C-alpha cells in the first residue's frame, strides 16, 4: 500500500476537523450540528488508546537489563 493511500484520507479528515474547530471558535453563534459532531467525534477519537496493538501484531518484549540474582535476600550497601 502506498503512503498516499493511507495519508491523504487521514489529512482530509484532520483538515475537516480543524475547519470545524476554527469555525466554532471564530463564529460562535452560527455553527451547527455538523461542526459540533465533527469536533466531538475528533475529540473522542483522540481518547482512544491507539498505541495498543493486537496480540498477533505485537512484537515480543525484550530488555537489555540484566537480571542477576543476588545470593542473599537482603539489600546491598547504599
């Protein structure tokens, strides 16, 4: 899939959302249902946790930290 196929619709929706926000701010008495729906919908989408991936699309977790076990149960000197 090309980059334009993914980004063009996203940029168009973002431009419509900004248009609705600016119209609500700059012309406060004359906005309607469409502007309010666009602004509320865009704000609602911003609350979704988009950083969460499905289990099949997630990479295995790895760390570079060493997990050395201590020989005793106490803490070391501070």
